[in-house]
């Protein structure tokens, strides 16, 4: 006989002889696992003894009915009709879509990681074009994986490095309006990205050093130093964190600590040209043009495209 589940209304097939005609007994839906009572329909053969009624609910199964003979335990089978076939088809399609989504999502970390890796390499070159390209790589990583604090923080850092360079040049070149405008625009963008990274993960070292650099450029050295220290505790020896510490020290007028942090950053990552350029700036401000010249010439040997180093070198006395 056919039985309909009282909850999900799935239709099942029940073998004759499972219970006494007219008796109420429990079955369990094999689809939603609902246990409900039903009434046994009249049968053509003699009824089974009352004590033969099942003590436990019948369990639904997807196995086919036996060819002959009553089953040893009460069993239900999903009715194999067009409705069941359509449900199976929908389930298969859903599983296929889910599998595709899983595979697609698994590709995110690899692509984001590669974009971040390439962007970090370009940041080390420190020229304007390389920093812009790094920003684009980090922006693409953020687009692929929204909420990724590391990608957002590195995007912020690349923008802030550009802001810092323009701000420094504005203090040295005769015509500074253009440099000031660029510094202000990039600082706004970088600070916004740094705040977003902190919102995504307030303990991420990259986010902490990004917000520290933003605060240093904005002229708030105390919170900048605090965030840089927090970033260093989370990721000891990170060269860009050491650079953020130097920026905070410079913003606070502590040039000795700035030189110490920049020297440590150079030691941690010899390819970090920004440390040499900033050390050259400190040398110029301290009345050591010869030391500044040596540092800037070294930067240009490593990266002839470094505009800031070239412009600073051109401002030095002969």
C-alpha cells in the first residue's frame, strides 16, 4: 500500500502484512525522518498475530522492494514516480553547482596570494610606476577577495608610500603645490584603506603597520608609534613594520630612533630602497650632503627609474 508522510508529503510504498488490518502503527519517513502513525489497510491474506506488530518505527529506504516474500522488518520505499525523478535531478544539479562554487572559491587564496607577492616585490623598487602597479595588484586582490585584511592593508601601504614620497618632495622642491595635492589625495585614499583593513582584522600585522604609517604621515606620531609597536610584536623583524616605526619616529622629531629603525629595515631587507632614500633625506636635513649623495647614487644604481632619488640628488649642492 502507499503511505504519505504527514510532514513532507513524500509518498512511500509499504509491503503488505506489516501490521494487522485497521491497526495503528508507527513509521519513519526516509526523507525527513519524521515519525508518524498510520493505519494498516485490509489485506487479502490472514492477519498477523497482534504481538507481531513492530515495536520500533519503520525506516524508509531507497532500496527496491523484494521480488517475493514478506520482509523481516517493516520497510518503506520512496515512490519512484515523475515527482521523485524531478527531485533527484534538482539535487544532482544543486550538488554540481555547489561543487563548482567550492572549486572557484578554492582558487581565491592562490590568486590573491600571487597578487600580493608581486605587489610586495614592486613596492621594494619604490619608484612611482612600480608603486602604482603594486597598488593595482593589491586592488585586484581586494576585488577578488573582499574582506581580505592583508590585501587591503598592502593596498593601503602602497598608497601611503606614494603619499609619503610626495609629502617629502613638497618640503624640498620650489614648486610644491602639485606635490602637496598628490600627497593629500593619496593619504586620504591610503588612510581609508588602512581603516578598512583594521575593520577586517584588527590584529593583522599588515593592517597595524598600514594604520601606523597613515598616522605618521598625518602628523600623529604617538598613535603611529603605538600601532607600529603592536605590529612588530605580531610580526617581529618585518622590514615594512620597521619602516613604519621609522616614519612614526620621524613624525615625532626623533631622528635618532628613525635612523635606527631604517637601518634595521635595510638589514632585514637589503632591497628596500625606501629606507635608503629616507636615510638620505635625514642626512640632507642634518647637513650631510655627501652622505646623502652616496645613498641616492646607490639607489639609482639599483633602480634607475627612481624619480624621487633623482630629484633629491639634483637638489644637492655640487
